[in-house]
């Protein structure tokens, strides 16, 4: 799904998706593929997003590595299961980017503050560099305001799936989503209609 830049041709945008609570039912620290289930609206969202012809990328914090609950190798089957779920709905997983760090972790190699743990934008920057897409033409979809802030910091349009997983609501301009929706399929409809928009508007979409 990567693309080589050509003179005079703009690179494409992409759709960046949080994993737990957005694409999947939120099962904390889960690395068992058998327990991975699509969240409400995710199947329809993948079918629509998969038709857009842009890279679909998962960007996810995985602090279970830093806490010693599992290893980075344990995330390989997770990626494979995600790819299978995408394929079952006519979509392609272009990339799977994760942050294994946490500043309060127990595994020294992963215990630190970093630029890749959302709300920092490092994962999105890594994805854009690896897959060669423009963040200013891309959209970040997540279920908490840390996802929104990461997208804003990277220059993306943002959609918050307000399904009850955000509980702190620490608001600031950087954490103001362009759109707020109740489920991922609603987010996909907005993104499908807005891909390529220069200046996303901020609004709330009711169920």
C-alpha cells in the first residue's frame, strides 16, 4: 500500500484507526486473537473505508509490553487477526503501528516517556513516513481524547467515537475533535464524505 511520490502528484491521505474500543471491543491488555471482536459498527465501517482506495492503518498504545503482561512478539498474532478481520469485510490493513512504552512500566527497556505513545503523534508520523501518505489529508478515528490529540498534533482531521470509553474529558483546543459520533460506522460515513477536505469543520453528529 505504499506509494512512491511522483513530481507534481500529491501523496494520498490515509485513515488512521485506534484499535481497542474503536475497532475492537475493549478487552484490556488482550493478545489472544480468539477474544478479538469487532466493535459495534466496525464491520460496516471497514466495508466503506475499504472502498475508498486509501491506506487503512491501525495506531495503538500497547503498554502491556512495558508492564510485563506480554511481549512484542505476542502482538504478531494480533496483527494477523486484525488483517483477517479487515479482509473479511473487503478491506486491507495497510499498517499496524504500536507503542510498547509506558512511563510507569516494570520492564526497564520499555519504561519511559516517549513520542509514540498517544496523545503524542509519533505513531502517526511513523505510519506516514513508512507508507508515504500525507497527514494533512488524513483522518484519525479513536474513542478517547488522547486519540484526538494525537491526530490534531499530526495535522489530521479527527473523529471521536463517543461510545463511553472517554471518562476524564480533559478538554483543550488540541483535544477538540472535528466530529463526534456514537459508533465507528458513523465515523466512516463522515470520513468517506470528507476525504480531501482542506479544513474539516467541528460538529457533533447525533445517533
